[in-house]
C-alpha cells in the first residue's frame, strides 16, 4: 500500500508548478484582461447603469 502511495505522490508532484515563461504569459493575460475590464467599467453606459443600481439599492425601503 505504501509503495502505491509513493508512486502516486511522485506522479502528482512531477509537474508541481509553472516555469518562468508560463508566469510571464499568465501575468500578461491578467493585465490584458484587467485593462479590458477597466475600459468596459469606466465607459459611459456601464457607469450610468452602475450608478442607477447603487441609487436603487440605497433608496430601497426595508
């Protein structure tokens, strides 16, 4: 039983993480996504919709 556990452990740990190039590509993708999300959220239509949602939430009776 212990030998099978050890083999599974080595198999799982064989690819434990990303290499530097994968980190760089992940960071570039995250920054790109953040830039697109920022552009969408700060656009006029989305900004107006978000303000309307906040106003409705704050003016709701409980």
